[in-house]
C-alpha cells in the first residue's frame, strides 16, 4: 500500500531570540488535501514556527522540505513563490486602500498598451472571491471603515487569491461570527478538495475537531506529539498542551452581589448605540454577548469617554456623572481594556514595567515630582507574580512577550489602579487554554473583592461559563437579558440575531 | 561579530560616531585638540544644542516644530529692545521667555485642539512670526546693547568655560530629569509610542502636546537671547534655517521622527557631532559650501545606520 507523502515537512527546527529559546527541534508534517491543527499554549512557539515557514523569520537550525525537496525560505517572496501563504494573527491590511486594492496588492492586474490598472477586472474578481466566502460588501470599500472581523475575512481572501499550496491560518476565527466561521469552513473544505494543505493554528478545540484532520502539539517551544483528530479526545489534547489535565475550564464562583456600581440609562451614540440601558453590581460579572457589529465595543467606549455620547445618563455608585474623556472615566473608577491590544492597549516600544505602571504614576510621585522607581518596581513585580506574566524581567520590551502575556500585563495595569468597575472587551482573544483559566480566576478574585465586571465576549462558552448575568446586544440595541440559569447558547443566539422593533 | 556586541555597539552608535569623528579630525589637524578650540566648539554648539533639546520633546511625541528659528528671532529682538529702554536684565529675560512660551502655546493649541498636522501648523507660525519680527524691528537690527546683556553670551567662567555652554548644561540636566524621572516624561514617551493607548490609559494627550510645544518655544527664546548677546545685536533674520540643524541634531542623536524613542543625551551628542564636524572642516580650510554637503551626508548615514539596526 502506498504511503502518502507529506506536502510539507519541517524537521528539527530551532530558533532563538535574545534571551528566549523560542523553538527547539520542532517537527511538523502537513499533507495536501488535509487541515493540520497546530496547537499549544501561548509562548509554545506556534506563531514563531509559522513565521519561519512563511519567510518572516530565518530558522537557526533544521530543514524544510516541500514535496520531498529541501527548500530555502529566506524571505516573504521566497515563501510566496514556493506556494506558502500566511494569514497572520495581527492583521496586515493597508487601511487607506480599498478592499480590491488590498487583495491585489503586489499582484495588480494591468490591461491595454499603456499598462493601465485593470480596475474592472480586479473589482470583479474581488466580488467573486468575496461572494465565495459569502461576504456581501462592495470591493471599493475603504478597509479602515471595516471592523476587526471584516478585515480578517479580507486577509483570508487575499491568501486564497494567491493560489497557494500551503495556507497557514493563525487564529483565523477569533473575530468571526459563527455564521462567518461556518462559511470559512466551507471554503477550507473546498481548498482541501484542491489538494491544498492547510495549517490551522487555533485555541478553539471545538473548531479543530470540526475542520481538521490531524493535530500537532507544541509546548514551551518543544514538539510534544501529533495525532489524527479522529483518534484523540479534547481532554487528551488539553493534557498534551498544558502537560496536565484541566478539570475545570471555566471556574465560576457565586459571590454576594452588592450595590449597583454602574448604571447606564438610554445611552445613545450616533447610530451605533441605541437607547441601551443596563446596570452592574458589586461582586458581579455581567457578560455582554452579541454578534460583531452589535455595538458592544461602541457602548463600552462611550461609557469610558473615548466616544462622546449623543444622549443618555451614566451613574457611578448612584451618582450621575459627566464623562468626557478616558481620564474622567478612570477618575470615577472605571477601567476599560480594549479588544485590540496592539492598537489600543500597549505601547509597543516601552518595557513591561512602563506599560504596567502608566495609569498609576501619580501614586509613585514624591517630592519634586519625582517617580519613586523602587516603589514602582515593587508594585510591578507584585502584579507580574500575581498574574503569572511570563517575562524574563520587567525591563523587557513588551513587544517581545507572547500575546497572552501581553494581555495579562494589561489586565495587571488596570487592576493596579483599583477600579470600581472593570470593562473588559474580549478578555481572552488569542490566548491559550492555560492562560485563559488564569484570567478567569483573576476576574473571579476581583469579583470577590467587590468589583463590578463587564465582560464583552464573542466566545459563547466563556460567556456562559463565567458570567453571573448576560445581556445581549443586536444592531446597537439591547435585545435581551438572561440570568446564568436561563442562559444557553441557543437563546443567546436567538437574541443576538433578533432585531427589536 | 557576536550578536550581543553588535547590538550594544549600535546602541551607542552616536557616541561612538562622535568619538571616531574627534579622533579622525585630531589626526588630520593638530589644531583641533586644544582647550581654546574645544571651548569655541562648545560655544558654537550651545545655541543649536538648546534648540535641539526643546525640539527633542516635540519629536518624542511624534510632532515637529519648524517655527523655532522665528521664535528665536522675535524673542531676541524683544529682549534687546527692552534691555536698551529699561536696563533690567531680569525683565528682558522673563519677557523673552514668555514670548517663546506663548508662541509654543499657540502651536500646541493649533496642533492638539485644532487637529492640524504639526508640520503644517508650525510652517505657518514660522512664517507669521518671521513677519512679526520684521515688523517689530522695522527690518533693521537692534544694536548697541549694554554690557550686562553681553555677559550672557560672552562671559567665561573661571576665565575659560563659556557661559552658553554652562546654560546648555543646566538645560540638559533639567530636560533629562523631566524626561527620565517625572511622570510627564513617561507620558511624553507613551504619547509618542502609541497615542491611542496613551489616551485610553487616561493620559491627557492634548495637555501633553501643548506642554511640549511650550517647552520648545521657551528653548527657542532662550537661544534667541544667547544669540543676540553673542552677536551684540538682534537681527530680524536671526535663526533662519536653525530649525533644520536642530532637527538634524535630534535625528543624529538616535531619536526617531515617528516618536516614542530617543534621549536628550543622544540629542546633545548629535549637536556635538554637527559642531565638531563644522569645526574640523573649518580647521582644515574646507569651504563652508562643502561643509553643507558633508553635513547632509552625515545625516543620511546616521539614518541608514538606524534603519539597519531595526
């Protein structure tokens, strides 16, 4: 019987960065016509491995074979010529250009004697690709007007349009709705039928069991093993990823609920937030569910003072407040953790310590307006420990941390200002199973301390697992409210797709 | 070359560049390395250094200030007129610095509240205040300044150390302190690094922007007083083109024009590089026209080395 040869083989790949051994002797085999899941906790090395494959990084050691032949991938165009395409976790579209311009970036089509840009062809082809994914939008829409989820769809189309043999998708569904994810899976099946190998990096084990054929597990930069999806269970996978079996994925604690800390009445912001009213109490986690574009982030940013409300009232601790800027909101005890940490959460070229202490500097100020750096460092170290932020030192540049650890650092930053109300937008996006649980534990701790937490999330199991109460938004309006007991994925979805009259 | 050594070398590239430059020049001409010449260099560098320190604050936030030359001119002119009519050093100084601060305030407000790009806003104010200087002085220099005023630019402490260099040192120490030891300094770096994150962290980004332009304006005014004192008169054309040397010093010192990265010590080194280069070429009897070409190449080289490091 003929044994199928792998389309791609990565053998004994090693890679180090200053102070960090990112990969040690990692192996990977991907077959044409199949989807290989690449799983592991954050910092396991998945993104690094794929960046080597796609030419962004150069490997220190090891071999890469395509169709049995050793290849040298020394740059991104090398990788593209070899038929390797990657859709990064961090979106890389050009915001000032249109959708079709982004899709055809570097591959523009020309027509006629004067080599004029064939916009008609590019627009038509783009419309074709867009409808393949079921994404109804004009190809001449400017990308910066799209939201995160829509941009990710364009990224996927970009890769598909380059006729690649190997397509790497790094957390492709993080910002996608269930409907869009289903469409993506249909497209993936189509790609498989054309013999393309898909490498699917994701934390969403449910998806992996749906769409992938085999799985490779990394942990701490090392190759742990691989398996056929049909022959392995979710618990087995988690055990391989974390090195231990997770008995409780969503720790929930029932705490005594106190006074109403934040109340929002008839809040309106342009046409994005329409007459939204809700409240949250001490010791409570209020989950806000909804599809993308439902206005949850806009509502949060309006409360936080980043957007100016068109009308409505906000009450903190029973008192009506006037919030005109994030600075005001923070002074009233409201903290907001953005869904887009690269753009709005961290300052990339500052250290972990400087990022963590940035909201709290007034506390460390002594005479002569001087920052007491010793006190600052003590505080930062305390919280690095409390949240298990994996960093060689507080002086490390935050851009060198993995996504999950960056997120933990930002959460620490907000906890350090002792807010009354913490609004956290997609708390565990792009974060591994182990770190997710740590973050839920932190939220529970805060709950116990009497804080009020508003958690915006598109991760159904997460919302169901951790919230005390859930409200659902749909197209800018509040469409439903469910207690923890009543809530199920079905009735959340029912509210999420409904349009109120 | 091991990776660690290489990255450390690149980190100190400005300082190394300066040292290398000094060595090369001293080999070519023995007249470079003597006390009197060095003191001359320090004096000549001072004005640009002070301007560049002010410019550092602005560039660190991702902005730029093209109006410093004009601010220099009008502050110098007003100081000169006041000292002639009134004789009070303190008043002349205070009013001059106040003018610098007000021009900076204007720049800051236009850029932060008016949301106009720094390049364009300060291009406009540069033109307005150059015109204002010409109007104020009627197009003629203000000369015959009293003794006490001339001391600022010309006095030598202990007979050797030029006053402008001392002033530069004091300014450097204060600037270093603000940027490294106070929270305003952190806010400046945060704002330059990522304005959205900074604002969402509760930093009053408008206020910080206004403050850095005010600082830059004050530094320009201080430079105006020194220039006027050294030359002995306030020319309506003083400071023309000084903004470019200031920006060059900031860039040579390793500060990124995008904001968020750089130090004032680096800026001083950058200013020194320009000053030493000019001095060296003078001592070698190179025509000042060639000096401009050399300076331009040095700046280009510095930026290329910076890109390579990234």
